[in-house]
């Protein structure tokens, strides 16, 4: 008997089931199909300005920084300012995201590199799939547009998020993922990011910049 | 089971731990840090208790239909281009992982933090076969350098102080300037970051655990604060996920419920910094990520826990809150428990996995104060389950002879209430009389285990039952 059969056999013996019960099968199929929501905290259930304000507060609670710009055209200047304020070199890596690519980078003196990171980049910018106001979390999906390595290898990670993509809760983001990728399908990697990398492993002292970015900076685009 | 267990020597382990000054100093950090942070996080979320109920119900539902959810999950992983392997026990899991590593011609393997990888002893097996495993979670890296097991399931090096870590780094990182300053924890972190960054970039295979597996999508999930689990899985050509059968949940909505209680219970964060959902290998539209994705599903005795009282233990999401709140863990630390899982969850799980004959001391090392159950995010009745183990131990005649005869003697009186009342009244009266002058005893026959370490307070002369009757009468009057 294969290990697989053995394990399934043992599970069914312990549970006292056969695995062919129509009622059980229906119940499981139904749950997978309907994916019912559970308890959703009230905190995030606000809209408009209130939701964006909550998102920004929660981002700061997670020890990231956040700024707001009126339109996509203002993003390059805002990022250039961030790098200058932290005495960082004017270099930036990004993927092929059309929303980022069409921004007026030539307004700045930033030296832009494209494609995934190989671990030698100081700063990178990604475009988020969405944000979650409840916890100040960024939802990133992998693709050539926004390579996952940019989320982890650079010392400074800058994330652009559209205000209209900031949702109240995780469940709303899953609905958008289903709409974009199809029910039951997922991109290779979805990263929820809540603050910069940290560790408490030495004497339970919180230190930022363990293996991932030491700084996380969020740019909310209003329009 | 290759990970050697010292659980049978719990008493000696505990005695050694109590006299270890370094350990006692480090354990102070557990009491201080975790408890207040969890409480603050819980207080900030009015729905926290309702979410705990929801988390418990989701896990119960999944366990009841585990066969069907596992089938659905397996199908989805395959559909996304991944491979699923089933391992009955530790040896089988080790062999599967080794053969995947060999297929890819791996020389070094990076590892995200995984308790199951400790359970199956994968590091030793890879090393014995010429492959170098590199732990990348800072705490795990430190204990790997020391050749130790983790002493806590989410803070593996909580038993150490910074000076000990400094000594280890100086001993191992010999390519660095011997005169460098490592007096601050942040300097230790920066050094580990630089050393491990090279390891991440050079690794051929990355092994992570899984906090959850999602049946709806065939997704594996890890949560970390460091980002090490992500660098472990997106940089090498092959990503191996090692997960046990009870990690399954039905849907993305369900896992979102569990994630809302996990970090709050563990570290008091709203959410861990990185929550990563991985589905299959990289797509044609991806610019990075692993080309191969394997999931090794481990049973190792868990399927036999289903349908028994210990099924409830399979709800555990490994947050560590039970040990963070445990007075016994605070006193002796994690290593005294002698195997992979310490604290109250370890005291229940370890006898299931390695046998109550070897781990019977663990469920006995509890005062049944109930704090573990009161903070468990999935409401596992840990004291009740420890009591179940004590009963089984007694039934199987594994309890020491002195304890057995003591219990038999007590049982004889307890079954004869009049005699019990008479005997206790006589004993309490006699002790009150004998201890009337000093109010305490420095020595008592048959109570050396107590009086060796502290005085025994002299009773006031009244038994509990007498007092109960008296106060009830007083209340009625």
C-alpha cells in the first residue's frame, strides 16, 4: 500500500468514515465553493477618507512610513525626496509594472534599473495589488510587473498603492484576487507585508532589518 | 524517531535548569515580553474572543472532514504544477526530501523555521548525506551554531543571552575581523544578515514549513517577521514545503480568521510582518520564484489522534502562547521538556508522538493553573488533555510505585467518607498541636520532597470540610 493510501486509510478509520458519504462530500464542496466569511472586525468597516486614514495610521503602527500624493505623476518626485531625506543614493530598481513605468521618472535624477533583484540593490519600488486598512497591510502579487525579490532583497522598499485599492479587510482583497485570477486560482506568490523586517530573537529585543528591508515606505496615490 | 529525546529525564533536566543562572536570566525575558503584548493586542480588538471561537470551529470542521479537504488540496497543488508527497513517518519524510535535493544536485539548502523539520531531524540527515542545511531564522541560526534544539516554538533561542550569541559568532565567523565590536544586539543582527545573505543567494533548495495549507487553492502559507522564509523560497530553484496533515484549512476566508488570532496570540502583533501565500512553481509570467514546488505531507502519528480525546490537540496553530503563560515553562525553559515541543502544548503532543512511556513526566509537570487554556487561540483544553495522559499513564502502570501506593492509600480513605473525615481531622489536629509554637515544620515524615526546599506551614487545626460546613451554616444564618 502506498503511503498516501495508508494515511488516507488511517484518517478515515480514526474518523469512522469511508470518504464516499454524499452528505460530507457536499458539505465540503459547498464550503470550498461559497467560502463563507467569518467574524470581520468592525475596525476596518469604514469607507472613503476614514478608511484611508485608518490604513495610514495602521501602516505607521507597523513601523513603516507613509506619504500621500495627489496623482501618479507626483510619485517619482515623492520617492526621490524620500531617498534624499534618508541620504540614500539616487538609484531605484523596479519591475515592468505599466503603472510605474508610465510615471514621469525623467523629472528626477533617479537612476532606474528594471527586473528582479539579485541582492545588490539598495532601494526598490513595487506597485501593490491592494492595501488592507484593518491592519495597515500591503497585498503584493508576484509577476514580472512586480517581482517578489523586490519585496525582500533591497534595504529600502517603497510601495505605491492606489487609494481606490485600499480595502477594509483581507476578505475584500481575496474577492479581488478571485476576480483577477479565477476562483480557486492564485498567482505564484501573494505577499502580505505589514511593516519592515524585524527580529526579536536576541533577548526578545525588537530590532528592525533582519533579512528583509530595513525600511518600508508607502506612497498612497489619491486619484 | 531520530531526534533523541531526553523527556524521560525531565526531573533531572528541570533540576539542572533551575540552577542555570544564564538560563534563569534569559527566561526573565519570556515573562516580561510576551504576556503584556498579547493582552494589549487582545484588548485592542473587541472581536478577539469571537475570532477565537471562529478559529476553533474552523479547525474542528476541517479535522472532521480531513480526508476530503486533503484530497481537494492535493488536486489543487497538482493543477498549479506542484508535487505532493505523503510521508507516514519521519524516516519517509527525510528520504523524500533527500531524494528531491539529490535530483536537483543540491549542495546547500536554506531553511525557513519549521518545527516539523526538527521533529523529523532533517538537518542531521542532510548533513550525513553531504548536503549542508543552513537555518536562516536568526534564532534557529544561533541554535544551529550551538548544536541545540529550539527551546521555544516561536523564539527558538529565548534561552540565550546576547553575550552567549556573541561568543558563538566569534567562534564560527572566523573570516571576520576578530577585533570587531559585537557588544550591541543590533551588531549581532547585522552580522547574521550579511553572513546569511550570501547563503540565501547560493542555495540550491529552500525548505520551509507551513503555518497553513489551503484546500480551496492548493496554497501553502508561512508567516515570519524576518523575511527569511521568503528569501528561502523565492531564490533557490526548488522550494520544498514540509507540513503535517493538520495544517489544512478549507478556504482563504478561513485562513484569514486564523491569521487574525495567530500573531496576536504569539507576539501581540496585529499580523506578522510577512504572511506569504505560495501556490505551485513560478509561472511563465513571473520574473523570479522557484521552478519546482514540492509539498511533503507528514502524518507521523497524527492520524491516530483523530477520533480520540487528543484530536483537540490537532487544532494547535503553534503560536506559543501556552508556554509564554506557563509558570512551569517560566521556571525550567524549553529544553527540560526533552524533545521538540515544550510547554503545555508539548506536554500534550509529545506523549502522542513519542509515547507516554517516554514522555509521561511532561503532563505531570503542570500545576493545572489553567492559564494555557485561557490564552489558547483555538481553545484547546490543555489541562484536561494532560489529565487524560496522567490517567493513561496510571492505567498502564507507568506511574512510579510510590505514587501508585500513595494514590491507593488516598483512594482507600476517599471511598470511606466517615473514615476520611475522622482521619483528616485527627491528622490536622495533631499537626496543629505539634506546630503550634513555630507555626511551621522544617521536617516532616514522608514529605521530604517538600521540606527539603521550603518549610511546611502548620495547619490551623480545622479541616477544609469542617470550615466549609461552618461557613455554610454562617451564611444561612
